[in-house]
C-alpha cells in the first residue's frame, strides 16, 4: 500500500522540520477510566500552518483537540500516556484558563455560543483572560468585525437567535478575541450550507495569512479541509493511520476512495463498493 | 349570590370607601414584598450563573443570620460582626465550590440541585451546632416605629429594608450587565463548556457567584432576623421566595424584585379585602396560587429568559 511511500518522504516535508508550535506525542486518552479512545496519536502543527485532522465519526478527532485544550477533564477523560508540548513546553497539566492565556484556544464542535448574550457580549467573553486594557480589546473587536462584517450588523441581537453560519462566526470571532496563536477548530462545517462552509474556510485562510494564527482543524469534510490545509492526518479508531502534505493526501488512491468518494476507475456498482468496504482499511 | 357579591363587588366598594386605608395596605404589602425579593435575589444569582437551582439559599440566609447574631451576642459591634460574617460567607462559598461543585462539573442540573439539598441540611445543622437552636433577638438599632406620610402609616423599618434592597439590586444589575466578571457569569450560565473553552475559570466564577449569593443571603438574613428574630423558621422564608421566582422569572434580577412586590402587595390586599368571600388565611396560600397560574400560562415568568431553541 502507499502508506510506506508516504512515510518514506515524510521527513523532508514533515512539519517537524520547522520546529512545530504544537506537538502531540503518542498520546493515549481514556474516558471514565475504562474507555480507551486514543491509542497513540502523534501530530505536529508548524507555526503559521493549517493542519487538518481527518476521519470518520468517532475516530478521535474531537478527543485529540480536547486533549490539547484540556477540556477533557470536564468530561472525565484523561491523557494517560504521551506528551503534549506547546512551544517546547509541556502543557498537559495546565487548565484551559492557562492555555488560553498562552494562546491555545479551542472552537468547539457545534458552535456553543452563549445564547442569551448578544453577539458583541459573546465576542467580549473571549477577552476575559486578557489583561491588556480596554482599548486593546476594543481594537480587536473592530478587527473581528472587519473579518466578519455580518456580526457587526447583528452585534446587539442575542446569539441564540442568529443563524448557524453567524453562530460559527461568533464562535471563531470569540476565539480570536483571546489573541490566540493556535486555534483548535472543531468541525466548522457542521450543519452549514456548502457556500457558508467555503466562506468560513476562506476566513480561516485569511486569519492564517494575515494574523499568523496556526490552525489545527478537525473535519469530516475531507475535500474542503484538504483544499485549505497544508498538512493532513487521518485518524481511524483512535490511531493516526496516514499523514502527509495535503496535496499528497488528496492524490492518494485510498483517501480518494474512502474519504473523497472518488473511485480510481469511475463509478462502481453498489455491490462492489460494499465488498470493498468490508475489507480492512489500513489496519 | 352572597358569595358573588362578597367576591366581586364588596371589596371594591370597601376600597372606594376608604382609599387611604387601601393605600396603607398596599404600601405595607409592597414593603413586605421587598423582603421576599431579598431572599429571591440569592436564588436568581446562582441560577443565572450556574443554571443550578440552589435549594440551600434559605439555609444560607439562616446561616448568615446565625453567625451575625452570634457575633453580636458575643459583644462584637455590629460592623465588626458584619465583617466577620462576610468572611464566613466567603469561606463558605469557596468550600462549597471546592467540595460540592468541582467534582460535579458537567453533571446534569438535577444532580447539582440534589447536591444543594445536601448543602441545606449541612448548613442547618452546622449553624445550629455552633450557635444553638434557641431564638436570638437581633437588634441592630433599626427603628420599628411607624411613620406618617400624608395620612398613611408606614413602618420605618420597612422603608429602610426597601432602600437596602433597592441599592442591592441596582449594584447587582450593574455588576451583571457592565462588568467583565458579570459577563463571564452570564456566559457560564449559558454554557459551561464553551465558557471553559474561552478560558473563563469556572472555579473562580462559581466561588464569586456563591460569595455574592452568600452576601445577599446575609443582607436578607439580617433584615428578616431583626424582624422575626433569628431562628430555624428563617430558612422557611425561602419557601415564599419560590413563587416570587416563578412570577419574576428565574433569570431576572428585576424580575425577583417585581415578583416580590406583586406577591407582597397581592397577599396583603387579598387578605384584607377578600377574607369575607373566601375566608381568612389567604396570605398563607395566595403566593402559591398565583405561582400556579403563572406556571400554567407563562412558565418563564414575567421577565425570565425565553428558552431559545433553534429548529
């Protein structure tokens, strides 16, 4: 299988070469002391990169992000093995509050806006950990409004009454208000119209280029994630089964088959697909 | 026929006959309503910030009053007792956060509610273990004499209570709407996890909110304590706060005030004017009846947050 070749070329193109801002080293996560969810996941996010974390439902994408942002503890999950380093410093024992202060923030799956707060108040909650004065916060608020003009229009409506796309914008804008260096973006495309998904990803790209924010992006929508990411990891059953530059992953036959829905030899009959699916994938 | 006359006509005839007396009843009712509001406020604060219905609020009122009265009996001046009791309430808030809430992060609300029932029993027992269960008289020098304003007799004590409650509410409203911490409190109320994810420290927020609720409980405890004496039944005052909450809405500080006023005024007026029609003792059940009507027709209360649900 092509896995071997991918790994063979990895050292040259690996983000590890460029001193990653975030490095996850062989972590194992157990929920409730019994449910083993991640079985050794390693990945690296280079400074200023967009890294995609791909995989099906239940593959462990969200758990990986939560392990990094340490929201895991609130769900009775625990990193039992491995290390997580940010800027060369171990961050496993820090609280989310500390992590946000250091510049690591997660945008949770399903948006999670504060429904009864106005859009502007939602954004301002992101500035909670900052100690750099009201003027700086105000400046950043204007900056968020520049990226998301639609939020400025709706600034005084309750976030619970805004549309799904607007809520996703609020969630990202709120994270921006923390002055992040790394944003862990969980499933931004969830429940949004394709056009909106494109819009959100376009803004992610701009934030990455103009503000220098690095992104670790968990996505099921492989096509769009690989289009915008520079590097990708594919998770299956709590393990990284494949990694490589986004371009390379997109061209890989297995990725095409399983995640992009493109078969090498055109359309297959349903019967064939079923037969093929039943075979083991990379494990 | 008699009943209908007593119910629909005679009360209004009485009101029209003696308007000044009506005003007196009304003000008396409104002012005692303020006292209910004071207790209800504590509930609203904790419910707003953590979505938890704090069953222990009544016990906190009693607890604070017990400590305050206890310190005063030991010969500490009132301002010294106040400072000491504030200290006790801060410690209590931190202990509750550490021992009860922290291990229960992200559990369903009903579990947190059950935990507060446990806290209630602990506070009732602990407070009385230290200070004893006998009735204490709490006298902080508030005048009990009536005052005549334009022919209407008003209790001075009630006016002071109203002023205290008013300033407390104004301060709290500002705190919730305008400050960074207030915003964070409301954010936590909406979504614990999201609040965590933007770096709002739940521990600190919860400790703050329980402290504030404890302080409101202290104010309520001192006011009620000097009215009724500090005793176990003080914790039962909290029961009257429930209909106030249902009327005003669980998430609204102004709602708690207005709910209190409506219930206070309503039950006094009903007691005085409708006793002929339905018999005496209306005061005892009027509030609950009103709450029941609200639950049927407007469950979020007058000012409560509507439950926002996107489809």
